[in-house]
C-alpha cells in the first residue's frame, strides 16, 4: 500500500497516463440523418492507437475502427430512411457504430460487433449518448459462431470493409449464413480495389445484388438479397 506521502505522486502519474492514452483523447461530432441528428465521440488520432496494442496484431488489423469514414455516415443515413421496428439488425465491423445507432433509432433490435474491444466500447458509448439501446459484442469474422447462432438477421450492415483479401474471403463465406430469403445485406463502399472481385462473386451466388448511389459520388451501397442455399449432401 502506498504511503500517504507517495499518494500525490501516484495520482499525478495516473493523470499523466490518462492524458497520454490516445483512446482517452477524444473529439465529438454529429451527423444529420432522416430521423434527426446523432452525436458521437472518437479518438482524435487513430494512428496513435498503433502503439497501444500488439504490434503483430496491428500489422494484421490496423485500428481503422477509430476513424470517421464517409461510408459509415452514408450507410447510417440510408438506414435511417426506413422503419426497422422490431427487426433484428446486425452490424459487422461496427467501428464507431453509426449505422447501428441509426437502425436502433428506427426501431430495430441491434447487435453491433467488431474484432476490437475498443471499437465496441465506443459504439456502446455512442449509442448511450443518443438514448438508444445497442447490444455490442467482440467477434471476428473468422470465428462467427455467436453471430450465426442468432441468425437469421433481417438486415446485416457493413461499412468500408472490402479493403483486404482476407476480408473479402471471410465475408463471402460468412454473409450467406447470416440472412435467409427475407433478409438483406447492405455494404457501403468507396470502391476499394477488391470491390469488383467481391461483387462478381456475390452476383454469381446471390439471387439479387443491387448497387445504389449515396449523397457522395464515390460511395455506393451494395444490397445483397437471396443468399445461396447450402449444397445438399451427396449420397
């Protein structure tokens, strides 16, 4: 136990640690949706988060969740245009959780997931700030049993996730297992280099793949419906 004389030094050290933790150096913002404005907070400097986690893991998964991406804003705006009352909605790779919050605002029962525990923490804080309930969970696409167990989802949301081959491969495998014929997947994307590969594979497997514009010319929303059915087992 520290002595009384050492307690002031300890408190100063704790305050210093808090002010140097980039996860605690946050900025606030807001965006306007069809159903009003939502506020949010996010780390001021996402690049600084690279020093906070395991280096090998950061090389594999940079802290993209901490950025405010235009695709997330446009997906939230599109979601807010419809009534999702009582619909089970899942956001994968939720980051700051803006599309999840928009769905909750529209009446959905929402689960926001990300492989980063920090991301789900920020998504939960942002949801609470906006007075909505958003359940959160840490879950990777490579180990999605918890998401599949709760399927089918009425709507699956993802924003700017087609930026790596691993992501594309994992999503092509995972998404058909999350929805049935009554569900849909909406992916907002700024036409990353692998987007065409993903869409070609999706069009070959899904019943419907539609691409719709957003308010930003570089952002599109790809809407997948009618997932491929599992192949019947052979004799």
